[in-house]
C-alpha cells in the first residue's frame, strides 16, 4: 500500500509557493499509506526532474526552482526493494523515453515478464520498475503502450505517469485514486479521504467537481487541461481483493507494539497471510514453517519474501546444516 498525490496546473493559476504548500500537505496526508520514502517528479526545461528520499514525507522539504505545471508525487510503504537504496523508491525515471512513473500496489509477475519480454536486468529491485521497462520496450509512451503494459502485469495497481511535455496519465487498476477538477487545475490523491483532509487543511471547501475513474480506465490529462481516454482488459486483476486485504493486515500488524509470535502467542491469521503471499512468489509453506521453527520471526520472514536473494541464501544456509 502506497500513496499517490499531485496536481496539474493547466491554466497556470498557482504560484510556486502555493504549489509547495499544496504538495507539502498532500504528501503528509498520504503518509497514512506509506512512511518509508517519498518523492516527486516534475518537468523543468523539458526534462523530467525527480526528487526522492528514504524518509517520511513530512520530513522532506519539497522546493521547486521553477514553477512546474505538473507535480506527481508518491509515498512508499516498502514491499520489495530496500528503501534505503534510493533507486528503489518512486517515482522512477525512464532515460530512454524521458518520463516518470509512480505505482501503488504490487506486481507479482515482474521476474517472469523480464524473461518472457527479454528485458534487461537492473539494479532496481522494486517490482514496479517492470512497468517502466515494458513501456520502454515499445519505444513510446501513449495510450496504446499503457494498455499493453497494464494487460501484461499481474497483481494490484494504480499507475501515474508524467512525460516531458507535461502530459499526465493515470492507469486505474483495482487500487483507488481520487481526482478533483477546480476549473483551472486538477488535484489528486490515492483516496477521497486523503484528498478531503488535505483540502480542509488548505481551507478549500468547494469549487471543484470529481472526475470518476473506473477499473480498467486510462486517462491522459494534457498540459492544456484537455483529456483523452483509453481502456484495458482487467482480467489480470483477479487477485485484487486478496491483495488489498493482505496489505490491510500487514499495515495493522506493523502498528502493534509486540506483534512477533512466540510459543505462547501464535498469530494464525498473519501466518496464513505470509503463506498465501509466499505461494504467489513460488515459496512453499514448508519453507515458512521451517524458518519459524529455526527462530526467525514474522518480521524476518516478511523481509525475506520481499528480498528473494536473501530468502534463498537463508534457506540454503539453514538446510545445509542438515547435511554437514
């Protein structure tokens, strides 16, 4: 679960200081969906600029030398790829096509796609980056290549993208997004609740209309405020309900004071969540039970599932003791 937020000032009605204030409040409200890292993307002199840090949004000062028309933001709750390595954090940049991408959700088939589509290995460990590579492989960013990408990835998602012409895109999967049109600018966030709380702090009570997006929609908002629509097949979102429930449980679990199970306190529901997710990435229940029996707690195992190399190394070391 991550947070998406930002604005599109298509009539140039906001000053740079106003935008900094809006982004500050929006990003802070989006922390409810992720505090591990935060970042923004925007266009300056026809080039994509990205500023991101492995910090909660409220600890980051977002400043803009120019007055960008579009600011696309993300707050991260880490699932795959250590946030301490800033390359793993959103937004991601495409050097080949000069666009930025942010993602809320989880992609389950990124490794399979890298093989089947013959995509190069990178030092970015985050599953979301496969979306950038799929688009790059098509050679251009438009509604058709976004449709291609959305129908290739499996899992749960909502994507936002920004190109160097200040065209902004939303690819609406099963994860939420709310967009308000103020007649001169658009403002968006992952949920209406986040957006409404931000507007309340900005003392904005009315004067906007809602843009409704359904699962399977692709929306392009151009720099002049006009928009275009596309669609994609949503059959690859069959895991949406389980995944949303999984993230809710993970999020609640992290907030407990003493969540790690011991011999006297076995969290059966969380164990089921771990096993279900493990099966999705090719790890069987016996491996999870083996790690638990050898002293690894749920935090350890969850971290291993997000870092497959770590998991493989750990299992090899543990099993090796049975033979030597």
